[in-house]
């Protein structure tokens, strides 16, 4: 790649960062008691890399602009635990979160992991699943729970970006394997929130919060 192409690429990234920085976002303040409760509910010790990733995300979340962050790591490296800690922090600030996965199998795996990481330590943090294969009555129940604010985290697939899905106060949007979604699909989910992209592949992409999980 020549200088001109590299310059154009860097200029595009700079414009994207400037556009994100111009958007307002309600800050999600760091609360030590939240991370203490989160760690106490884990059956393992966080690695230094996980602690650093959490702290970087928490600093971004506390800013009055959207976070747009990529969380990159191998399978089994503990990315979901980092994302769950951010969900807990958003919940403590009274904000909801969503996690969008490319397949229903992955969405159900995330549902199990997020519940195991969060629901025992935070009894009021309810995690729900929203996928197209659910019975219509179950989808209506989850949508009602999300719209009323009773549900703190909705895990799902493309069903999350359907027109009839509303959240009372979305604060954090996390996309797993974001390269498998189109730009328009990600923007529909990210509108007005912090963004976080979670991938086990070395391809760059965003993670945002609604505003917060940010771009690096």
C-alpha cells in the first residue's frame, strides 16, 4: 500500500473518531463496589490483561462522549468476562445493555455466560434472550421487559434491530464477531449508545457504548 492510500485510510479513521467524539453520551461513572461485587461472583481470578481491558473501557465509559472500542482476543481469553463487567457498570448507572451475536447458537452461549457472571452478584440485573426462533408470545414478553426497563441486558441476534424492539435507556451495545454484520446493521444497533466489538479474529472493528464500548 502506497503513501496516498495509507494517508486516505488514516484520514478516514480520523474523521470517524471526530464524528464519534462530537456525539453526546451520558457518562457511566466508575463504581468500585460494582467491580468488587463482580469479582466476588467469579469462579476464577481475572488476568492482568482482563483487568487492563476493563479499566480502559471504564475510563471511556465515564466520558461524556460515546465509547467505540475493539476487544480483541483468542477464543477462551476471557473477553465475555470483560464485557460482563461493563454491563454491570452500566446497570449500576441505571442503563441497559444489548449483546448482538451473528448466530442463535452464539447468542444462547452468551446468555448462559452473562447470566452466570452477573445474576448471582446483581439480583436486580435481569438477562433476557431475543432471537427469531422464539415463540411470538415469548418475544413479546422480552420486548415488553426491555421497553419497560425491567430487563437490564438483552442478548440476541438480528432480532435486536427489528423496528418493534425498544429499550427504556440503552447505554451499552456490544457486538460479537462484528465483521459478520453489515455496517448498516451495526449502526442500527449503535444509534445513540456506547459500542463494543468483541472478536477472536485480528480484524479491526468497533465496540460502542450508547453510548459506550470504543474504537482503537
